């Protein structure tokens, strides 16, 4: 999902679920650019679970909301709804994030 800041179109967020079968995955999390895509920064819900936690949804207005879903699907197992599944809220563009 892509969200563009309504007050500054150079600020763009992307919530990336990533590929289903890539472990560890590097294409998951929240991506943010403040210069229209020339440079970016990646945020993960937790460094220790970034390979199994995906970001699904992001919304930007007066504050930023994002959701994550911790799950892992393999041939022999399926884990869903782990402790890193959450709703996150930030009033400063992701510099400080709280759980809601």
C-alpha cells in the first residue's frame, strides 16, 4: 500500500508485505521517502522478527497509522498473528512510534 502525505507530496510511505517464500526477507516493512523517491529509509516493527513480520496498511493524515502482521508460511508450518502483529501510530512521520 502506498500513502502520500496530504501536506507534502514529496513524503511517501509504502507498506510492503514482501514475497511469500523469501526467508530472510529484505523487502518487508515500512519504506519512507522525504524527497519524492530519490532516497528512502526502511522501518521494521522489530529487528529480530523482520523476516517474518510484514507491513500491510498505512494511512497518513494528522498522524500516521500502519499495521503489521507477523506470520511465516513454510511447507511444514504456518504461524500467524504473532506478537509483532500490531497497529502503530506516529505523530511525527515515524520518528517516534507507539502501539495502539
